[in-house]
């Protein structure tokens, strides 16, 4: 899964950065957000995951005081949001508008004037996001990935404690996605708390330490990314043998065996490994030509969560 963020937290690190209680937003009969409860701790990289229309952007808009909630409350650092708390937050809700005929540096200096930040911060954030070589190029010549880097640089100008990013890799090519992902990891490893709204499962799994799932404005899951994959492990097996299914079932190392085209998928019982299965097959005169252990991906867990939620709603 690549370079990751999991860091052991001391007691001091467990301070609550964001607390959300019973947050709702209604547009007439439409409930864009419905009784959301969440906590984000210091040092978390927290992913808000959900399909389009699930309430992700509405949530970010409310906690940034851009949208007024219908019900509920939220606190930053244990107090109501005010001018001082907002100064500690760097956010990108949509692609910020920069002047196309000005350079990256010139655009950031304008942001400095707005945020009352000294110009000395410009070179620091340009270096942090890796735009040194293009800092004097006009914004209109930037690629999408570079534009997003400049957006992140603008959010970093006030040296925020918390970064909020709404779909930070939206529209980028695979290389751009990988570059922004690495940048987010570097920023998080510098000690900042990051909240990311995304519909990209891979992005959340590779970058975040915690995640929640929203569906139609409701919270349907909240937990650690490292817990994804715990539980059922399956084993793909291929072999030139007519009775392989029989042998796999007889091994009692799996709770279920099913055929998929030219291979068999066995859901492993706890305590058994692929090596145990391989040895058992060999003892019964079968040589496996393919063995592949599969743990549950975030995508699979996400789809299961959504499916369970629909079943629950139908009851």
C-alpha cells in the first residue's frame, strides 16, 4: 500500500481537534446531512468517504462556516468556531481561482495580502509543494497537478494546524494523483491534522489513518483504515486436478470453497495459511500452479457497508 502514515500516538496526541454532534442540514424535504456525529483527533488523517450526494462537501462547508447547519453543533479545539480558530485551518473546498497571467509567486503574494501573512512564507510553501522550478511561470501554463499544488500552497501560507481538502486529486491523471498523495503524506508527517473528503477508495486507503462512510447524509461507518482487511482472508488456488475442490473442502482449512472459471476461491479459517493449504494439496498428489492470498480491500468493505446499509433501510 506504499508509504503510510500510521504513527503511534502518545496521550498528548489524543486531543480532540474537531467534534461534531448531531449535525444536520435540510433543504426543504431533502436531508443533505442527517444527525452526523464525528470526532477527529490531533494527528489524524481523516477520510470522509462516500458516493456523490452523500453529504461530504456539505459537512466540510458547515465546519468551515461557509454553510449554516439546520441542527446540531461542532467545535474546533473544544470551542465554538470563531475568527481565531478559522486562522488555524487551511482549506481547499473547490479549485481556488488564481490569476492566469500572474506567476505562482505573484498569485501567492495576493493570497498573503488577503490572509495578512508575510511574503516570507511564499518561498517556504513553494518549496514544500515542489514548485520551485515553475514558481515564476504564469499560472495558465501550469498542468492540473501543478495548479492543485499551488492551491495546497495557498492553504499552507498561514501555517495551519488543520488542512481540509475536498476531492484533492479530482481530475488528475495517475501521475498527478500519486504526486498529490505523496504531498499529503509529507504534510501529515509534519504534524498537521488533515481531513479529506473523497469518493476515491484507493486514495483514502493509501493516505488516511481513519475514515468514515456517509450515505444519503447519514454516517454508516467510522473506523481505522488499518482495520480494513481484518477478518476474512481468501485464497485463490489453481491446479491441474479434477478433484481439487473435493480436496480443498476435505482439508477443513476453509469455511467455503467456490469455483470462478479456472480457479477456486477458498475463504480461510483462522489459523491456517497458504503454505498449509499447499502442503495439504501436495500430500494428496496435487501440485498447485497458482496460490494467491487476498485480504479484503477498502473497495470491497465499502461496497459491503453500503449494501448492509441498504438492507437495514429496507427492513
